[in-house]
């Protein structure tokens, strides 16, 4: 018969100690993991909200840089006012006419030069030396998905327009000089409406669209901020006649003010963490034109 050696096993007390220790270690580890995960979720929400707010605020600021001076307005349900004369906080829609920077800043010859040779111009044709109006027409067409051309554009001469005579709400549009579609057949001759009785100067801005930032209520204390474009107030359009895209979702604050050539706005965006927890990031920018 073989000799069988007996080996000592863990006693019940030792097993209990091991189980207790493992339980303590597990509870500490679980708490650490839970805290790490909570921290990660919070940091992720903060990063997302910060990125969305910064990108949206930068887009707004970049577009406002090319606003035609004195055309920026605030809207509320009862009408609109020039931005620098807003008297309360009920103006929730920001709207402006933007000049055609894409054509003006062409890499070679600008599609419209911004200069008029008054001596070579008539009441219906403006000589704009250094322009390539056919290229301007193509750029406008491409940017508007082939729905607009140079015949939808207008010229703005300094001192001849303000927020109340560019056609907002289908009203007075005497501050805008409308461009005729036949201009695209010329290199540097803008065919326009009869200028009799109007005063023009050597410098002009060419525009083919206005822009509007419009809140769309979500019903939960937040709203989406929509960007409207591809419409012409001087032709009787309102912003609802244009195209629009959501610029940023879950906005809690969009406020703006203006004085002289400065536009200030504040944008706050909310990011949901759980059903009852959110984080909000705000950005404020000033645009000097």
C-alpha cells in the first residue's frame, strides 16, 4: 500500500477572511471604476458642448464680418429694428445682408471689383473696372445650387441705404440698386435699374443673399438655432423664403447687441449627460467691422 500524505487545507476562518478581503477590494475597485466613468462622461459632455459652441460662434462671427454695414437688424414678433437701436431683449432673430465675399476675394481677378468709373457710366450701366462679371454669375449660381444668378443681386452705395430701406418685410427697397441678369454677358459693365434720381459713388458692395439666425423652440427649455440664407429682401423676400440649415442644436441662450460698427453676441449650448443632468457651455464674441 502506498503512503498517502495529508495536506493542510484552508480553514473556514481563513476562507472567510479571504472572502471579506476580496469583497473590500472589489467594492473599492468598483467605486474607482464608477468615478472614472463618471469623470469620463462629464469630460466628454464638456468637450462636445465646448466644441459645438465654439464652432457655431466662429461660423456666426465669420459671416458677420461680411455684413453690409447698417443692414444688421434684430427681429421680434412685432417687427424689427436696426441692431444699434434695440431697446429690449425680446429681439430673438438676428438678420443681415452679406456682401459677396466669395466673388470679391477671388484668387486672381475679383469677380466684382467694388469700384465704379463714374465718368464712363450711364443711368443704366455702371462701368466697374477690373471685374469679371461672368465669373461672379457662375460663383453665385454655384453657391445657391443653381437657384440664383447675378440678376438676383443688388449694389449698395455708402450713405444711400440703411436698415429701413433695403426691403425688409417687403417694405422700402430704395437703398438697393438692382442688377440686371444681362450683366453676366459683360466683363466689367453692370446693367442696373434706372439710376435717375439716385446718388451713387465710386465704391459699392455687391450682395446676392441675406442671412438670418432664427431660434426654433424644442419645448424643453432649449431651441435649435437655424441659419437662413439664399433670399433677397430687396426683391421682396423674407427669410422664410430662403433655404435653411440647423447651425447648432440644444441652445439655451442666444443674445446679441450692437453699437456703431461692433456686434456682440452670446451663445450657450446644452449637452445632456443623463435624463436629469446637463452641462452648458457659453461663448461670447465681438465682431468689429
